[in-house]
């Protein structure tokens, strides 16, 4: 079976560690970055994870700015990008969708198990869509 990697970009180390543990238990390989700047540097080396889990509220560069840079620099083109944030306003979700995300999860309303299930769901959908292309 191909290895599936999740790149968690979140400045909250506790949450990052908690999600890392959950995904590792499910057989994913995990990598983390504490900021958008750190994440872009890593992606700039050609790193292409299966999934990018992205927080919005981070210092220096927020998740939306990260997404704009990611798209502009055409990095991680085959990665599914899912926003995982406490921001759940319609405007935030729409802004993320305009930037080409594959999913939006509101942290406060999901357990780590539910986050894992939603990521699996997006991966299945993307795989199915990919077969039709």
C-alpha cells in the first residue's frame, strides 16, 4: 500500500501533537510545521504530502496567505488541502473554497477521530475524481 503523508500546519503544538498521534495510529506518516513560512520552506524542497491540514490563525502568515503563496508558487499541486480551523464563518469557508481547498473542518465541532474520518472521505473522493479525469 502506498504511504500516505499528512502535513499539519498549525502554531498550536498541543493540537498538532494530538492530530499527529491520531493520524499515526491510522497509518499515516506525519510531518508538521508551526507556521506558514516554515511550511512553504519545506514544500519548496519538492515535498508533496498526500494531505495538508492547515490552520488559518497563525502568526506572521495566516492560512489564507499561505494558500495564496502555495497556489502562486505552484507547490504541492497533487496534495489535498483541508483547512482545520476554529474559524467557521461562511466568509472564511468561501474564501478557502475560492483558494481551491478540498475541505473545511471546524476544530471546535470535531473530535480527532472525526477529523481523521473527514480526511479519509476527502481522499476517497479525490481518488474517485482522479480516476474519472
